[in-house]
């Protein structure tokens, strides 16, 4: 008889007493072991971790997230390793259901849906959010490890890696302004990204992440420069630029009312990513601003047809549902009004 798989939570932390208790409370019925790598906390972080019987180890911070995360792996005894940040929580009411599903999984890396909340403050009504999938659960003792100085991800022997999806949601609060402001993670992130950018063989993702940092601070000129550089670098490497880059680029063009030549550009990108609902939504917004209501309405209808369940994309909540419906109705009213004239 197969036993239920044992899960170890691995985390790196520093001065996380604001969120850590909420995070660990959310996983205590889902994991059998907690391994925490502390990189120099001076607040109540360690005391909170001890309340949850975590195994705590101290690590000298070296501006390299993958190094710090890899420090936890030899100390984990679980069959699977779950990794979270302190400003994240598991969103599950019944961990046993997921344990049963996990027992039957054949893959060794599982992507989980992450809802990242955005806005000025926590707990505001109708909190805006994005959903995307990340590899957050992986089998232990198979050589799978973390890579990248920042925005780390998993790596291993390509011939042995198999991936799947587990519909166990993670809630992420770190992009909310009042949370990000307290931690000033953006300054730290930009410093590390600039270090990574100086490495000759750095990934084109580095410029994308720099663009994202400047975007969050509404420095669109710098953000636009970096996202275009990222696109160019992917093309230089003979790779199709990931959809995330184009989402960021057209988001900024709309926010800055830079509409010249936007439609031909977004049509080319939709040829590359025809099922990316956010890009259809952006195209609809552009057409709406240009008073092409019938074409805009068609775009928003396409959004409703596509919906929001697309694990390969970063999706703004509502672009395949209530937001698209709202703008579709606006287009319909505009069309009716013009027909009456």
C-alpha cells in the first residue's frame, strides 16, 4: 500500500515577522517539515519560525537567491519540496485532497497557480490581481536545484525533468504597495539585477525583470528601454521572446497613450500568441480609444471566448470575464448611439 507523500516546505527569510506567521499557518496541515534558511533577521522572525517547529539554519547572504535556496535542499527529508516566500500563503481548505492527487502524479516538477495581488493597500474591496503558474513543488533527491542570482527557478538534468500542474493555489501579497514599500525590495532587486546584467552570459530575462522593477515605480521610460532590450536579446539568441515581455510592453504603451503604430505591432504579437487573452484585451482597448467600436467589441468577445484559464500566461483577473464584459457593453452602447444618428 502506497503511503501519503511527505512534503517539506523550504524557505529563505530575513526580517519577515509581518507575514511569516500567516504564511506558516497556511501550510501547517499540508507539510510535515519546515526548513528555514535565515539570512540575517533582527526582528521576531526566528521566534515565529520556532513556534511552528521549523528547522532553522543561518546563512551569510551573498546577493544570490539560488545559492540561499539550495542551502535548504540537503536538509529536507520530504518526498517533495514546496518552496514559498514569506509574503505568500497556500490557499487550501483540504490538504488531504491534494496529498491524494500528489500521490498519483508521475512528474517530478509541478507548476502551481499563483495569484499576485496588486494595488495600494491590503484588504481593499475588489483587490486586483494577476494569475500565473510557477514551478513550486518538486521531488526531492533527484538533483533538482535552483539557478539564477534573482528570480530564481528550478533546473536539473533536461532528459530527466518532467513537468505537470497541481491546482493548489498560492496567494502572493508582496506586490501590494504598502507591503513592497515597507520592505523596499525594489532597491535590493535592482541592485542584484544590475550585478547579474554585468555577467557576459546573463539571460535576457534580466532585462525583463529590470523593466518590471521600473514599471512598478511608474518609470516607464526606463522600463520601456529594458523590455525592448530583453526582446532584442531573446531574438539574438534565436528564441521567440516570451509572452510576458509583450504584455508588459503593450501595457506601458496604453498607459502612456503612445498609440502610434500600436495596432500593427500587437497584431504581429497575436500571430505569435493567438490565445493570449490579455493581448486581445489590450487590442480592444486600443480600438475603443480609436472609436472603432465594432472591431473593439469583437476583441472583447474574443476575450470572453478565451476565458482566463491559461497556465502558460500571466493573466490580469477579469480580462476574460468581467472586464471584457464591461467594455463589450460600452462598445454595444456606442454602436447603438451611432446607429440612431
